[in-house]
C-alpha cells in the first residue's frame, strides 16, 4: 500500500499538445480518489502516467517513497482495469486472472489458491474455465477486476471501468467496486467522465479541465464550495443555474439585481463588496429555488416552461427575465444531453431582452403547470458567487 | 417492395406485381444457367486431367474427351513411382515448403509486431524499405538472386532454395496491419502484469493473431509449393529437384517417344493435391472475403 | 524532446524496446538486404559488365563495358535485338489481351456470385480453384487440352470446324484475320521499316495462335483471384445505396454502370495494376510449355533474360533485359495510376496534411 504523489507533473505530446499541465496532488495511502472531467481533460493521461504507459514530460510521480518516472510498468506494482477490460481473449478466466502471477513466478499451488479466492470475491468461481467471449459484459468487467485484485498490488488504477455497462448494472458495480476497495484498502485512482460516479465513489475527487486541476476535494465540498464556474456547472445534476447579476450597495448591505428582480445578499460575504457596481455570475442550485411562500427572503419571477415529474420531486424549468452566463467554462461543465438541449433555449431572446431558463427542484406536491407565472423563493444562504472574468469563486 | 401500389387500382397493381415476380424468377433461372455454364468451363479441365491420368497413351490421344478410360489403368502413376524420382521431388518440395512456410509465419509476425507496436528510431525507414521492396517484380530478381546465392556458396543447397524465399514483404505488411487492429490496451495490460516484450509477443499477441497467421500460412504454403523459377536458378542437381521443377522437366519432354499425357497429367494431379487440400480446409477463410479481418 | 534523451540514458518506462524492435526486425532486414538489395546492386553491375559466368562477377572476370549491353539490345541490329524486339511484341500483345479480359471476366464473375443464391459457395470455389494450382500443372493441362489431337480440337470437330495446331502455330492473329480478306503479304512500307529489329508488319501481327493459348490460360488462372478482390469491394458497398437506386427506378445495367463501377474504382485500379505487373512477367508457362517456340512467337522478355544468362552465358545482356523489363513495368503502373485517377483525387502531399490529427488527446 502506498501514497501516490504528483509533483508538478506535465505531459506534452510530440505535436505540442499539452494533455496535463502542472498537476500537483497527493493521493493518500488507502484512499479512493476519482479523476473526473469531460473528455480531453487529461484524466486518462494522468492515470496512464501512474501506470507507466505514458512518459512524464516534466515533474515527478512518486509511488510510496519511490520516484517512478523511469520505472517500467511491471516494476511499479500497480494493477489496472481498462475501459474495454483488455482481457486476453484466448485465455480462460482462470488464466486471465493468473497471468500476472505466472509472470511473477508465483508457485503453482499458491497461484491456484489466490485465483480461487479472487474468483470468490468477484463471484465467478463457477466460470473459471470459460473464455471471455462466453461471458456477459458484467462478468467480463468482473474478470478485469479480478485480474487486478489477485495481484495484491500497492495501487489500483481504473480507467472508466463501468462505461461499457448498461445503467442498472453500472449502479450495482459502483457499489461493488467501492465495497471491494474498502475491504482491501488499496490506494485507488479511478477515472471517469461521469460526475455521479465521481461523487458516489470517491473519498476525494479531482476535477480536471483541459489538463489543469480545477479542484481536489471531498465530494460534498465540491458540491457546496465549488472553486470556480467550471466545477460549479460540472458537479451536480441538474446543473447549477448560473445568471448574470449586478452588485449594488443598498444602505449598509449589498443587493444583486437579476433582470427586474432584486435579491438581498447575505452579509457574510465581505469580498463581494469589492464588486459593487459590477456584474458577477450568480449560481443557484435547483434545490435553492422553491415555490414562494409568503414573506420569505429573495424572489425571482418567471414563467414555467416545462415540468418533469420524477416521483419524489418535480423539476420545473422556469424562464426568467435575466441574462444567463454562457461562458465557455459553464458550457463545458454542462454535460448532460438534456442540459445541452436547454442551452439552445437559453440563448433565445424575447423582445430584445435576454431570457434565462433555470431549473427548480420542487416538492412532489407542487401544483405548478407549464405557462403559469410563478414566483420562486431563493435560499439566500446557498448562493454561489463567481468572478465573471476569471470564473473563480468569490471568497467569503 | 410495392411502393407503387396505387390505392385505387389494386387489380393492376396485383397484376404488375405478379409479372414482376415472374420476371424475377426467369432472371434467376437465367443467372443460374450462366453460372452453371461457366462453372463447367472452370471445372471440366480438371475432371479431364484426373480422368486422363487413368488412361493409356493411345486412349488419351484418340479419345481425349471421353470420361471413361478404356482400359482404366494406374500405369501412369506406377511409372511416376518407378521410372521417375517422383518421391524424391515430393520430399524436396515438402522440405522446402514446410521450412519456408513456418519460418515466414514466424519472421513475418516478429517483424510485423516490431513495426506495428515497438517504438524505436528507424522504424519508419525500415517500414518504407520493406514497402519499396514489395514493388520490385520477382522476375527481375532471378539473375540477381542467382548471383548472390552463388556468391554466398549456397548454390545447389537447400539453404539457397529456402532462405531467399523467406523474403516476404507482403506477409510483414499483413501482420503489421493485423497487429495494429488489436486493441493496444490488451498489450498494456500485459505490460502492467509483468510480461516482457517477447512474452507479450509470444503469449498474448501471437495467439490473438491466428487469422492473420493462417493467411500467411496459406499464402506461403501455396506460393512456395507452386514456386518454379527460383528453384531453376538456385539449384541444378537432379537430387534437389522439387515437384514443380521435376514435373516441368517431364513436361518439356526429355523422356523419349510419345507425348505421354497420362503420365504428365498424373504428375500434375498429384502435385495439386496438397494445395487443393489446404484450399478446401481453409476454404471459408479464403472465400469469406468480407469478414477476413479481425473480429473479437 | 526531453523524453528521448532520458530514454537514451536509461531504459525508461518502455524498457529496452528499441533493442527488441531491431532484434525482431533483424532476420527480415538481413534476408532482405542479402537476397534483395545487394543482389540488385550486383545485377546492376553485371548489366554494365561483360561477365560471362566464369568466376565471380565481382572478380577479375568481369569488366566495365558501360552501356554496351543496353546498346546491344536497343540500337545494334542483330539476332539479339531481333529476339528482344520479338519478345517485347509478344508480351505486349499478351498484356493487351489478358489484362482487359481477365479484369472484365473477374468483375463479371464477382457480380454473379455476389448474390444470395443457393450453391454460391460452390460457384465461388469452382471459379477460384484454378488460382491455387501451380503454373506447372495448369500448363501441362493446357498443353493437353490444346494439343493438335486434344480436347479443344475434338470439341471443334463436333461443331464441324477444324482447329489449328495451337501451340505449334506461329501465325499472328491479326495476320490470320487479314488473310481471310486476302491480304497475305505486307505493303512494302510495312515490310521494310524496322523497330528493335522487328519489321512494322511483324509488330502488327497480333499474338500468335500459340500465344493465344497462353492468353486463355492466364484468364483461366487469374480471374478467380481477382474475382475475390472484386467480391470484397462489392460487399463493401452499402446495401442502402443499391436500394436507393432501385427505388429511383434504375435498371440493373444502369445501376452497375453508374453506381457500382464508380464505387469500386479503386479495386479496378488495383486489379489492372496487379494484372499489368503479372502479365509482364510471364515465365513459368513459357519455360514449361514452349520455351519460346514456335518461331519465337511465345518468347517473352522474362524468359529471354533467363535464357541469355543461364543458357547463352550473356549475363550482361540478360541483366540488361531484366532492368528494361523493370522499367516497362514501372512505366505501365504509373500510366495506369494516372489514367484511372478519380476526378476528386487529392494529391498525395495534401492528403497527408489532411490526415494530420488536430491533436492527440487521449
């Protein structure tokens, strides 16, 4: 077992493309860390550098105390699960699992025992003599896991191991992998583009964008305290609503003007004072919006355009007379198809004034209907503020 | 496909549909007829060859078309065995063909793997050379190869007959393309598992490349079994005659009177059997042109 | 590139991959060098020398004679020039007859067996089988089929015709046809002009009757191979394209002419090129069948080159013929390339730029 340290690591390809830029982080011994980000963000490259499949252009990677920059993969004592499983098609399940042991000249009897133990852990004890093509997708995935487990390595590396499974199986395997990792306590780096996987599985999550680390934190912290607009829009589903707001002084406090509406801002944000008279990006999570009851704090007025009933709750898509923030980092963070569709509507303007579509998470009992005008209450304690130019969160 | 069926006039539509069906049936019959006729042209000569090899010389000359030898005799085959060095030729052909085939499969796959997957300086140049070599027509090489074989003291030896035939740029090319089609993660997985480069080649990649290896095997076997020109220029002693060379000499008529077609055709038939067997064994692989590539 | 310098100093993450790479390639490179590159260099030298086969061509028995061997063939009247010219004529007619016919037959067969009909496997097998048999066996078979008392003439006699003596008949096909119209001797303008030692009249002879047998044999043995190439191309055509054109009301022939043929143009180029390369190298059949007879009308440059060297010990001349033949093959390949280039062809260099990836993101 060992910690993994990225010490100002960069990866530049021959054509000048910089896949990873100055990555600096430490994965603790026994920790489950998820690298997440949209495709092309450098997460897989970072993982492959730990494995020894990519050369490191600058900086150092250490596993335990040892610098591994020039160590071939087989001397790093890591095991990797590939997206396409990379099973050896001509070998049986037992041979697949046992291949690494054979390479390490583990005595036959011991190898046999370890293979059988592993097969029990992954639930394939009855399938040891099958070839990969005789297995289902989920079973193949488990063989790939078994191949990693049997090694008893210091580090597990997983490259989108669940992306080839269907949705139901994915949820099940998510729990399964977490369970196995907790039981074996092996340092694990897990790569995915799926923020739900990242949030549910990782002890800590590293969010990457265009090769640059955006934030490295526990999942809840990422959700509650996103460091910038990109992380804010990438983490959470439905995504955070981001609107343009103008900060103004109002007596001894600050207000944010959003279109025709005005929100009184909490006093606990002294840094905001510096933005008085300027525009910022204001983020509201869908659960920060609710149907207005009498007398509560801030309100936003709009027209309901669509309602999605999800059983325990409803998602109301409400059109506000406000300007949406469509900066690149926001768009890149919005990954769901559904949200991409909304984006098209976000761009629309009516009567020359901009409109923004926001999503509110409402109670199942809510009676809102499309085309109805509503007032939404805003939970002022859960607002997020970002600098429009840098995208960085405006501190407390 | 009755897209033309007009709603208001079902009867005409039905009638035209029926006539279309009849036309299709007639078309089908015609194409079967054409196919059968051509097939006869392609197959008949081989039937004639087999039948004639059981005839006597006068019978073959007088009734070349007859499919019933009268009298039927295995005389031609016995003569091949007794008067000619047929078994010697067979032995030489077998030695050369098997050596060439197995060595080619091995060397082509080694080189193909290096060119497809191993990173080293000069790889591009090496590949370009091999491709360029592929373009040199074989007949141009007869004299050059003879000169080199003699220069190296390999003339009139098995070495001279076998080693130059190991040049197989096309085979290297096929293997390289195949290896490139294997998902690289399988090899990366093996690297992480602790396998050396040769081990990855031998235990992982080679077993996965069976379709391509079979292709090389077929091409090499057929090519070297049927090779004639190279054996003419690489050896002269009759002890090193292969089937092609021996039978070719038989055909050019150094054996006295008559044209002795039954004897020559018997030899032809016998020498065709191994490639024919190979062909029928791997027929599906050879013929199934669309799925010849990888499928995992 | 920092990574390369580190790799030179120590093995790095890819271990000793460079060493392994060269080791894996070594046997192929060595054999290629020893039996291809070096020999060609040696033969180039021989084609510029007067070596007669004694001792080593690199020793004292060979002397530099410059272009003498090439001049001997191309500009010096004599038996050798006449033979060379004749062989070129023979092979040219062989190429002109075989390549179009085998391409058309192969395409026709491919279209026939590309349907979902019963027994299609049998038909494909039947058409391909001649391709796997050895040239020696096929030649012997054709010697028998076309012998004066053989199968073909027997068949012709049933039809009331008298066949020619085939492989013993040196008459040129065009001459025979002209003979039917009463033209038996050339006008003096054709009889007295010579190119490469062969009179214009003889250049216009067409393939000899004997050569026609080899033409038929070539079509018989190669159409199956090329059929497979065409078949692969046909099966790559998307079904929806055929269906779309069927809905458009295209007839079979129009569909074939305007949809199928343009789509398999690259394969047609491949087949024609392979055909050209193959047909300019006829050797085995001539060696086994006729050795150039009758009256040299089946002599080919490949066989002549062999004969001059190995039997007449004129190694310089033999090697020179081989290289001229090489040049001819290269010339024909390039011409085909230019002729069949499709209108939307992208020049090589631009194509390379086009293929450059924008970035190699994982």
